């Protein structure tokens, strides 16, 4: 059974040497590129903009996830849920800031955040 060499036996998982891939050649030269890592904001945007199916007034409708969340907050707020109403109002307050690019992220006060703030403030060239 061994025609390719004395020590090499052809069989299952052991193709003839002549038909094996040559060294340095890829089985899939074009290949699929590895996906680039996505950031947290890109993932959130993608999730909030995906389409979901909801039922409004007995009729099925497709809307974005963000629209479905806001509609749910609105209906719960109208029904008397104070927390849902507060979140909805906060979203309304943030919407113009997001459109203007003025949203500022505030971190909880801790030793780590103070060290980070001190480091970033010391290195900024516009403070002099």
C-alpha cells in the first residue's frame, strides 16, 4: 500500500505525498480575514439599531431596539412607574447633548480615577 515511500503508509488521514499541499502554500490563499475587534460604543450602536418586531395596537411592526425601549419606558411611565419615567426624561435630556457631541462621561470617585485624572491633566499641552 505504500507507494510514496518506504516508511509512509497511505490511508485515512494520510494522503499520498504527491497530492498533499506543498510547503509554504495555503489551502485557501484568499482566506477569510479575521474580524476586527469592535469597541464598546460600536457594539452598543449595533445593538440599539438592530430591528425588532413589536406589536402596536394589535398590528406587528418592525422598529429599532432603541425605539422599542423608549416606547416601553414611555408606556410604563404613563402607567405610573416612576423609575421608567425618570429614565425616559433622562434620555430626553441627553438626546440634544448627544446630537451636539457634548456628552461628558463622569467616573465614580476612586483612587484609580483620581490617578488617571491627574495623569491625563499633567500631560495635556493646552494647560500651560
